[in-house]
C-alpha cells in the first residue's frame, strides 16, 4: 500500500531549507508569507533583533471587509499592497522575500507583486 505524503510536512521541510539561506537584517528585513486554505498572512521580520516590524493578513477587521468579495489571488495582492505600505511607513524600503516553502505562483506571486507596487524592493 502506498502512503500519501503530508503536503504541509513537505512544505515545512522546504521552508527550513530556504530559511537556512534567507535571513532578515535591520537594513533588509525578511518578508515572510503564510498561506492557509482561506487566508494569507504576511510579516516583515528583523531576524537580528527578533521582532516583527509590520504585519498584515486577511483576518484583520479592516482587511476582512475589503477582501470579502475578492478572489483569493486578488486578496493576496491587496494584502501585499497593505504590507508594503505599512513597511514603507516604518522606514523599510528593501526586503528579502521568504516564500515560506510555497511555490512562487498564484497567491504567493500575487502578494509579492502587490508589495512591489507599494514600493518595496526585493
């Protein structure tokens, strides 16, 4: 009998491989993305000091109303713009993109495009 691989476990292993090479500094913090079935979360993290500079997600009260009628890809782009604006307000201009072990397509690519439109440099 064949055993089906746990997709989240495979993604977590891939994420750890990426995280061994990607780290955020004060000058270029890390833009981390987590994607669940219905929502998407983004954080700008300074790994040296170990704190979150900015965050945005589709579960926030103001964002929830804005993305209620959007597709998931459009909602991800909206969250990308939102995280970009919040990071720029805190003085962050360039980030290192941490895709969280997900493939760079669909909602992940859309979030990155939204952050670029807001002015963040990758």
